[in-house]
């Protein structure tokens, strides 16, 4: 479970997040939907302990982001917004390096497993610099999954991909999202409809809608989202 309790983040005088509260339970794939500047990345960086909140707290599987950083990093797989990768490394070399950071036993075997799961085999002998954006996202997902985290936090996982790559990465997220908690951000409504069981709309650092997608007529949420971003 992820329990977000009154998280506020100020940059100078600006509120990037203004008293955010929500809970995500096991089995949910939640889409955090909002236009640029809404506060999506800021919230994800706070949940993954990369930056502290100004006030408030969050419990990740019972551990506070304010004092259990190491435990939380172990239970979360995180794909940051611009998916920074060591482009001069070969895929296997990079993934073994990440496996080393997590002290994964049988790292060599786990790297081969994750290459298989994320469909990296055809490109597995290449340097990251040589890969298409779609394959780089797969490497980012492999990096996020290698330690078998219970929670996946994916910041705009399909932004900048072409339509085929988008479909492939969405399928991969659906596949690896089973039996996990997934929180993904996007500024595209269709992304949420395609992948998520619940949509949380964030605007100027405030939550303005939080709806289960079961039972919602296609388009209804889109209309709501459109009104906000006009
Ligand atoms: P999103 O990911 O939804 O596009 P962000 O969380 O990146 O939104 O940004 C939310 C707001 O906080 C924006 O107005 C952005 O300019 C501001 N912001 C983000 N990071 C910083 C920072 N390091 N310093 C100052 N302002 C920031
Ligand atoms: Mg962002």
C-alpha cells in the first residue's frame, strides 16, 4: 500500500504540491494525469526519496519516506522522466552494474531473465547509445524491475515514443504490472484509459479528480480533463 498523507512541496514561494492525500492498494494501476507543470514528477521524486517534501509524509508498504529511505528504494522500481542511462555502457554491463547496486544474488542469471522479460534480446549486445528510444525505455524498465520491486513508479513512460513503440511499451507495462502496485504519470488521457484501473487528475499541485475507470463511460473523464486544461 502507498499512503500519501498531506504532502506539500514548495519551490521558493511556489506550491508545486498542495496538501496531496491519497492511498493506492495492491493490484491497482493508477494513472497520475496532468498537464505540464502539474506536479507529477515532483510527487514521484518525493515518493522515491529523491527529494524531501516541505511537509507531510508518505508510507510505502508501511515505511515512512522521511526515515526509511533504503528500505523504500528496495521496494520501488522507478523510471524517471528523462530515463537517464549510461549511454556508453553495453546493455548487459549496465544491468549488471544496477544488479550490483542492489546486491542481487545470481546477478548474471537475473540480468538474462530481465532481458528476456523486457524483450531486449534482439538488441542485447549493443551499447545503450545505439538503441532506439523504444529500446531505451525497455532498458529503463529492466533497470526498474531487476530487483523485483513490489511497486513500480513510471514517470511518463511513453512520452516521445512513436505509435508502435508506445503500444509495445504499454503491453510491457501491463505484463509486468500484474501483481504489483503501479503508479504512472502521463499528460495524455488515452494512456490512462489504455492501461490504468484508476485515474487521479492533478492540476497546479492539487488533486481535482480521483476515479475508478470501471464503469466510467469512455470519454467522460476525457471531457473533465479537457475542461481543466483549456
Ligand atoms: P510535471 O511533472 O507535472 O510536469 P513538475 O513536478 O515537474 O510537473 O513541476 C511542478 C512545478 O514545480 C512546475 O511549475 C515546475 O516549474 C516547478 N519545479 C519543478 N522542479 C523545480 C525545481 N527544482 N525548482 C523550482 N521549481 C521547480
Ligand atoms: Mg514531469
